[in-house]
C-alpha cells in the first residue's frame, strides 16, 4: 500500500470513528470513500484536514467551497444552517475530521 493510500485509510478510520461518536450507525461507505478521496491533495496538511466548528470564517468557507460548489446548494441561509447544525452535532469532538464533517453536512442537506 502506498504512503498516500495509508494516509487516506487512516483518515477514513478517523472519520468513521467520529461519525460513530455522532450517532451515525449506518455509514454510506461509497459516499465516505468519495469524500476521503477528494481530500487526497491536502492529506499532508493536518490543519486542512480539520474543521473548526467555532470559527465563523471556517464555517463560511465550508459553505462556499463544499455546500455551494460541490453540493450545488446556492441558498446561503439553508447552506449555513446545515453547516452550523453539523458543527453543533460535532461540538463534543475537539479535532473535527473534514471528511466526517462533510459527510454529515451532505446528509443534513440531503
């Protein structure tokens, strides 16, 4: 297994664990694999792999770059409400895994 694949596998394990902590029992592996794969270019940047749920500018970045661009949801209020709902859901997790965060946002916004 290549070093990149090992890092992505660890990222997925962390995401799976955090999703479990948030009460997700039936994880869509195909969706999670896609989200983890999309992070392959930043896998070496630890800060980029984490989401700060308390930083408004970080949440806005998630709304713009993931919710609007990837999910196609242009309604700012709806998008930010989904992002904030996930930040609240993950509030007990200090270092929020970006793949887990995006997974929950996508499920929240349908």
